[in-house]
C-alpha cells in the first residue's frame, strides 16, 4: 500500500462558470472522505478564467495539483496524462462539467474491495440526441469486443486499481481519443473484476459541449479504429495483488 490511497484525475477545458463548484464537490465528497488522497487536474490550455481559478484552488489546498498540457490536445490525451501522473493505489476518473453528483463516490469506494474496476452506469443521460446514439453504438461495439456486456464503457466516473491501469497501459496509445473505453475493454479482456453501479446524471449546468457534431463524427471514426485495433490485440491476464 502506497502513502497515497487514491488519485482523482480530472481533465478541464474552459469550465470557468462551474469549476469552483466542482472542485468544492471533489474536496467534500472525495478528498475529505479518503485521507491522504490527491486531485490531479489536467488543464487542456483553457482560454477563459479556468487556469486562474485552478491556481487559486491549488494554492489553498496542497492535495490539489494542476498540470497544463503543452498544447490543446483533447479530452482523451488529458485523461491519459492524468492517469500517468497518478500516485494513488486507486484512480478515480471524472469530468469537470458537473454532470455527475460526487456524493455517489462513497458507494464506489465501499465497493472497491471486491472489484478491480468500478464503473458508473448513467441510467438517464441528460445529453443531446447525438451523444445518446453514440453511447448506444459504443455499448454494442465494446460489448462485442469484450465478449461481455458493458453498459457504459465511456462513463467519466470510474474507480480503477492503478496496477490494472499499469497492466493495460502499454496497449493504450499515447494519442488515444478514448482511453477510458480502452480501459474498460482491456479490463474485461484481461479477466479483471468489474462492478457496474447506477449513477445519476444531470443536465450540463452551463453552456454547451465544446465538441460539435461534425467534429464528434470525425473523432468517433478515429476512436472506432483505435478501439477495434485495441480489441484485436492480445491482452495478458490480470491478477490483482
């Protein structure tokens, strides 16, 4: 057991209106619940006031550290960078848009002893139609490749053993568009224990997603190719320590 039991990984891009509230929620519902835990925020070169708010939060709480990508690189690379920087025995991946209530984390933390990956399932998605369709397609493709049903492989609410991530990391490209999907797929293919828990999903509290439909379609094509290639690779069996 390391000195850090848990690392929260949170990518951020232009979330000035909501980031202070999200940071307060992470602190109250996660960092205060797990002594010795840390939050790593990956700022993907925000152009609004997000960076200043992150700097203020980090200066006020030593458990919060902020890393800034060298260039705007996208959500997937930010997640991958955050996972690579984690010190915790467990890694909790979340988004910074405030669409999942963090008071649900306690149930995930309680379920970790019997699992290597605890994944949320958004039973009611409060998202645009194109994202709902994408989720259904992803569920089908990933479940076929995983040879078992995975309800919400790309959910930004995952608690994973760090050594499971390290086991799968050599197979996940540094430029992966959706490393979260590959993590879920790799966990299933390696024989890791997966627990899926229902979570509440909220409407986006401000603004709109930064990804437009045509950009999303192009990104999905890339993600599909990467995911199928990953699914065809040989994944070594995983045994939790």
